[in-house]
C-alpha cells in the first residue's frame, strides 16, 4: 500500500523578517485617518451651510439615521448619501451577511476613552469606525411587516406626551396653522385643517416648545430656522409631504458661521427631532403591538 503521509508533513516556510508591532506607527496612522475624517466633516459642513439643496440633503440623511450625531450624518452625506442602515464588518458578519466585493467602507466617528485635559476637565477621544450600508451587502433588503397607521393615529403619536399643553382654537394670526406661545407655555392649533397640514404646522411648534424649554435664551425669531428644520426631519421620517419646505435662503447664522458653530446648530436640530420622533415611536408601538398579534393569529 502506498504511503501518502508525507503529503501532510509541515512544509518548510520561507524565512520572514521579524517585524515587531510598531505601536508608534500604528498610532500615527490612526491619527492621520482621524484628521482626514475631521477635514471631511469640516468640508461637508461648509458645503451644507452654503447651499440650500445640500442642507436639505443633510436633513434627509438625518431623517433616516435619526440616532446619528450631526457630525456622523455629515460624514454619511459625503460618502453614502442614500444610506439607510449602517453596521461594521463584524456586525454584518454576525447577522450572516457579507460585504459585496469591491465595496468601500464609510468612515464615521465613535466615542473612545475618556481622558483628563490640562485644565482638569474630562474629554472624550474619538476613533474612526468603518461601516457599510445594507445596500453594500449581500442582504436581501426586506420591508418589515407593518401595520398601517392612519392620519389620526399619526397625529396622536405626534402629540403623545407633549412637553406643553395643546389647545384647539378657531383662528390664529396670519393664517398660521399652529402657534407656540412661550409666555403661556402652550401650543394653539387652528381647527378645521387637513391632517398633513396639522402635522406640518404642529411639528414645527412642538420644535419651538422643545427649543424654548431647553434654552433660557430662546426667542421665536432666533429659533425659527431650527424649528422649521426639525419639522422637515419629522415629516420626512413619517412620510408626510415636504415638497413645500424651502431652504434656498439659509439664514446668516448658518451661512456665516464657522464649521464648529454650524455643527452645534445641526446637533441641536438633530437632538430635538430625535426627542419628538422618540415619543412618536413609543406611541406608535403601543398601537402596532396589538394589531401585529391580531395578524399573527
């Protein structure tokens, strides 16, 4: 009988130069990558603050990735503006999903370790994270089973646990659909409007209420653009028509500001929209849960 055992003996390996891990080189490479990401964020911020269409595109990204920071939403806008679901390589692999060959990763930032600054305050370091959109994977994008929510339920979700009382009135000045009165801490809504008109008007005034309660320096005039932007994000997220929103004339507070100041304003808009949509989601889940059980029977 022939003996083939020798085929499985360890084969001699070519000599390799002993290259120990270079911690300094690795740290320098990471620093360079982080700096590139910061520069991309600054560049995209400048584009968004100078162009109404680009600004709208940023809000579109935010409406889909509502939990992402303003900086990360800007980075996604620059690299994959139509992204809907982002995970890193290992997270997709854990789900049994592969990244398609030739796809480029998207760079965002994630919080790292805390550190002590020279003045004794605590800061947070930021690391570059590589993620991929679901459209870059082998995953079959499925529309999850859903329960239709009618206009009444959508409006009920919008006012769920409102931070201020809401009251219907027959008339409001200048034909307004809704109005937040900061002195009385109440929102007035004009009766007789169509559902989507109510949603657009009320979402803007809820944003005013949120902004007023979070800032002692609130004024309706200074918060107007932020509230308008929040309303757009909320409407876009829930499929309410946003064709009437106009961002062609961006305010000077956005156009003339440095990137860091603009990102602070975008963060305020994003956090306010996230608060409103978070309450809405919780309300809609209460509606959907019994119906989903009913469908499963």
